């Protein structure tokens, strides 16, 4: 007797990728996620390629992974894909101390983030 397999939470015409523990604050990562929301997959890739943000390379890599998942695992047409959702969540926060004058210490916070990209196939066109 084995445990039953979990049902797929996405719809049949959707593909998802989750990028966990990215070393950037959620606020900065959300600026890049806003660029690609509701865009077609090809336009989102071109926006990320020409973005000056440091994290855009990692987001582009995750988006390409989601496109490959859609094509290979779910047999979706890559020309009809668009970014249905792109959202950011908080992850762990590393806390460090930095030596300051007169024997004091200042706290430095190093936040991590999670990024979830959900691609969907456009109906009709």
C-alpha cells in the first residue's frame, strides 16, 4: 500500500516554476516580476534580456524553465504562452553584525525571496 499521488494543482493548460531562496529582497525582485506579468512569453524574455537589474538573469532562467516545462511535460504550444501570474514571497532572513565606531555593532539584514511564475496557454488565438 502506497500513498496516493497528489493531484496537479494547476489547470491542464498551465505550467509553473518556483525559484526558491534567491538572495535578493522581495521588494527588489517584485520590480522585475512586475515587468513580465500579463506579457507573452517571448516578450517577457526580451524584456528581461534588456533589463539592467541584476536579478533579471535569474528570472529569465526560471521563465525559460517554465516554458520548457510547458512544452515537454504538458504539451503546450509555446507561441500561445503568456505569463498569467508572477508573484514574490518572503523567505529566510540572515542577520549579521557589522563593527562600528566606539565598540558598537550595527545589524545588517540579508533577505531571501521566493519567485513563482505561472504560464498559461491563450484560448482561441
